[in-house]
C-alpha cells in the first residue's frame, strides 16, 4: 500500500456494503433486501439469484476466484470451505463464472467434524450454513488470492444451532421485542427497532517469529508452559500507553489499512500494561456485525504479524507473572432513530426511562450472575479471572458516585430529586484549558462497569468470540424488560407504577452494585456475605448453562433449547479436557526431550569443570560443586514431577469425555503441571543461558 493512504477512499472498499448494493442491485431487489436485513422479511429465491449474480460480478472485479460461507462453529475459530465460481466446461472447453441464489443462501458443509455436543450422531452429518444478510459479505485478499466471504449461521439438519451466530441473532430479536415495548410505554412512537451495539477492545501480544518458533509450548498451546521471570516485568508501568516502537507502528499501520478496507472501524491503538502487549479498539457497531468484525480483527492481527516477522499471541495468558489479555465488551442499546437507552443525560434523576432501564440491567445481572460469568469462561481465561489483574471472578456492577446516589435516593424515599453535579477540573496551571470533569471516576477492577452511556463487560477472554457474552446480556435484559412491561402495561397510574418498580428493582438487586476495589481480599469476603457467586474456574462455571433458571430464560425467548444448552455444556467440558491434555503432553514433550537433556549437559559441563580445576592442582571447587548439587537436586525433582504428570495424564486419557474428565484435568492434571513447572523455572535461573533449549521470557518480551 502507498505511503499516504487516503482512509476515506479505502474504507470499506472490499465490502459488499449498502453503497455497493444500491449501485449494483435493481431498485426493487435492493428495497426487498433492505427489508430482509432490517425487518427479517423473507427473501425469494429469484431475488437471491439477482443478488448472488451481482455479488459475484463485484467480487470478480476485486480479483475473487472463490467464494466461501464463513461461519462460527463452536470450535472458537471461524470455518470456511472454498468453492470457485467456475461452471462445468462448456462444449467449447471454456468455463463460465457463476454463483446462484441457492449457493448464496445455503451451504452444506459436513457437520460431523464440528463439535455438536451430542446434538447429532456422526452418521447424521447434515448441517447447513445459511446466509446472514445482516452482516455484509466481503472480499478477503491473502495468499489464496481473493475470496468472497459470506457471513452465515450454521445449523443442524433439524434446525439446532451449531454456532455462535444463530443464538446471537435470536437474542437480538428477543431484546428488540421487549425494548420496543418499553420505549413505547415512554411515548416513543417513531423508533422501529432497538439494537444492541458493541465495541470490543482487543488485547494481544507480539513476539518475534524466530523466537516463537523455538518454543513448542507457544506453537502447540498458544501460551508458555515454562519460563522464569525476567529481571524486569511490568512493575515500572512504563509500557502502558508508552511510545509505540517503530516496528510495532509499522505493523499497526498495516493492520489498520487492512481492517479499514474490510469496513472495520479500527480506531484506537496503544501499548498495554505488559511488555509486548498492545490493544486495538474499533468504533462500536451493531452486535451481529461486531461479532464478525472482531473475528476479522483477530485474523488480521495474526496474518499481518507474519508479514512483519512476528507472531501475534491472542491467548489470555501467554506469560505467567505479567498481565494477560482480555477483551472489554462495551454494550449499549440504541433505537434505529439514534436514542441510546443507556444515556443518562445530565440529570439522571429526571430521566425516568433511563433509570428504569438501569434498574432492569441490575436485576438481570444480579439474577443471572453465574450465567454471565459462564459466558466468559474459557480454559485460557481461568488464568485471568480472579488472578488480580483482570476482573475478579465475582460478578458485580460499578455504577459510580452519581448513579449510586440516585439509586440510593430511590431506595430510601422512592423519589430521586437531585444528581451529583460535575465540577471544573482544577489543575493549578493557568495555561491548561478548563473543562468539566466526569461525575464519576473510572474503576478498572470492576467486571461490569457503567461507563457513561454503556456497560463495559470486562471478563471476556482475548481469544474468545464475544458472541456468548452478548447472547447472555441481550437475553437477560430482555427478560427484565419483559417483566417490567408486563406490569407497566397494566398499570392504572403509570408514573406511580414506574417509581414503585424502580424502587423494587434497586432495593432487591442493590447487592450487585460495588464501587470499590474488586482486587481486594475484603471484597471476596464482602461478596460472600452478600451471597454473590464466586466461581473460580471454567469447569465449575459451565454448570450454569443448564440450571433451571437458565433453561427457562433461554427457552422463553427462543434463544436456546434445553438440548442446545446441554450440548454446549458438553462441548465446553470436552474443550477444557482437550486443551489441558494438549498442554500436559506438550510439557511432557518439552521436559523429556529438551529440558532434561539440556540440564544433564550442563551438569556434565560442571563436572568436567570440577575435574579440570582439580587436575590443575587448584582445590577451590566449592562454587561448581554447590551448583552441581543444586542443579542435580532440581533435576531429580523435575524427573519425579514429570513422572507424576505422565501418570495422571495417562489416567485422565482413560476417562470418558465429559464432566468427570474435565474435573479430573482441573483437579489432578493442572496441579501436576504446576509441580513440573516449578523446578524447571528454577533450573532456568541456574543453567548456562547458552545451554537452555529455548528463548527466555526476557528474550520474548523485550526483543520484539
Ligand atoms: P477505554 O478507555 O475503555 O479503553 P476505548 O476507547 O479503548 O476505551 O474503547 C471503548 C470502546 O467502547 C470502543 O470500542 C468504543 O467504540 C466503544 N463505545 C463507545 N460508546 C459506545 C456505546 N454507546 N455503545 C457501545 N460501545 C461504545
Ligand atoms: Mg481501551
């Protein structure tokens, strides 16, 4: 790409967006498609044929030879199967390029190789991908050339969701319906839709590719399984928002340009807390689009890194001892006319609709705290949540001073008659322009923080899809809205009823509000007193997927059936066991084939040195002898721990897949892995660096 790129010109150039559709589709077809996108109106096959043809022509102009249905099965990554546009040869021996409406709207990948959690026996392999026209198709350029990617939902033959997209779209319908009821009650007669919007802040690490390739743990598991702390970590706080190094800047420039072309609004970039850690945030978008965009962001971060001799690590905890990566999910609700239901205005105490919405969100989060926590549960995220760097594993809501004050007024008197006002920021420097500061400071330790006009759910892992968290958020808030509307639509005195309801919601659910330090031990105690769940790991969190309350919630709104929830639970248990199994096997491999041999070499080196010194007639060999003793001691410890890990891993492999196996990995295999890591990390601090078989943390974190 040229040195000076015109952003406004390249933005969206590879997207089959509204402008392209308007230009290329016949008026009637465009109008119908718009109706399908906005109102879910059915699209005829003839229309689909016209759209497919134009889409293909457009894609071919961009150099595309293939198309793919692009979907998000429950593997955690996206999936695609490429087909070229060519037809069977004509009598002339030539081919045409074709793409039909049927090919656009329906695909049939073999579903049996994707996780289904027992929803489908392997002999019933049929699965369908169905065009999701609410998220625009795009052309991706990479080593494969150019490919037309069509976002799709993925379902089984019997219509069960096998992906992230289907339930997400269902949850959007649920909240739209209930939020529309709510705003109608408050006199909004013009809005036609209420849409959840999301901005996902993506954290990631960059390391040098040559170093990465020397670490089997990074290659196989995405995180380091061994590694002693370098002399410098993140204690100086000098990386966070620090000057971005030239090499990284060049990378970010490239990433931004690629994303802009794909219509992704890459906006903010900066260095994060840990060395070699960075962040990218887009401008928020409708949640179904943002879910796709975040996948594109993750794939682009990885792809471009390779072009710059680097590897992008999206794992939640690539390095022990320094901060891991997450993905803050900023969520709000907006009408198609542009009204944000989470905007309090300057005088929140007078904004009754906002206060009712707020009370409903509190109710939803309090009632379904365990489910919301589950939505961020992931093997990698177990290293973050509750580990004093990311939000604690306890769900609570940060409201800030102003809203907490309004809430308390409502709870005590049933009325709120004032809002704490903001004041001027006093810096003591005359030349700095004055401005009003926010009414509330930020709180970085809260898992669910109100941040001005949105809620920021901070638990999601860096590698994960944001879909599960938003499916839960949309549905639990839809339920609270439904319960509110059921009462308010019947009320004789609306004002009175709203006040009573807010008071009730706030009173019953104020226990979820916490504005203090979420990292403190006192909070853990306090949360326990308040009866808030503290679910420390994924295997325990998964249970919430099939509690009676969850099943009732999702079935009521047609988001998940019980069978779908049970299948997701199975998939999560299996994913957990498989991930830990791979980690354990990788550790065994590295310890047996790389570390132990290297340490033995080093002990031989020490012994040789002792012999040589003695042979030279010098008797002071106490340093070498001490080192040899210490090294041999740790070597023995390593051997014992390795044996133990092999034994438990073998035992684990014999268990049938599912809950029991997942728990065994958590309770037996994980501790055995930690026990192996300990002596190895100590050895790394003793053994000659030249002999250590892989790059150290210092090499990886500070030599990007
Ligand atoms: P932070 O200071 O929290 O790191 P960032 O600027 O990195 O803030 O990210 C904030 C994210 O929230 C961005 O993706 C932004 O577009 C998004 N955002 C802002 N307003 C809203 C809103 N009303 N609804 C949803 N997301 C929003
Ligand atoms: Mg940010």
